[in-house]
């Protein structure tokens, strides 16, 4: 299976999945210490995906099944989908990209 996780924009270091979950804006490469910025495009993509999953959860969890377990299972599925997909949507670049600029 071809897992497309982002690489360091400077040295090409392949980031591991767990390294990509706990950062917000930029990520330091553990290999060359260069700062990697999430590209504008992938930021919009992954942000949109996370929001879509949360909206889906809000809709699905409102179905009156009458079981608290159902809500927990829905939440678990949504979180797993985010953890699994979110890192794949990220792409790094060497320079910071202003999300509001139109470059
Ligand atoms: Zn690097």
C-alpha cells in the first residue's frame, strides 16, 4: 500500500504519522532541523476535511438511537478517520504561505 505522507521540503526526510498529529502550523524536521510550513492548499484541504468530519459527526450523533455507546462509536470513527487521513493531506514547503494572499 502506498502511504503518501509528506516529506521535508529541504532534505526529503519522510515524516512518520505520529510526528504529524501534534503540530499546528509548522513542523521542524527531525533530520535537518529545517522548518517546514504546511502549504496553503493542503492546509485548506485538511482543514476542510476535519470540519466535514466533525459536521458529519454532529449529524450522525443526533440520530436518536437511545444509546450513549452509539455516540461514542461515531466519535471514535470520526477521530480515526481524521487521524488516518489528515497527515496524508499535508504537504510541506520551505517558506511560509499567507493563507489570505492569492499567490
Ligand atoms: Zn529535513
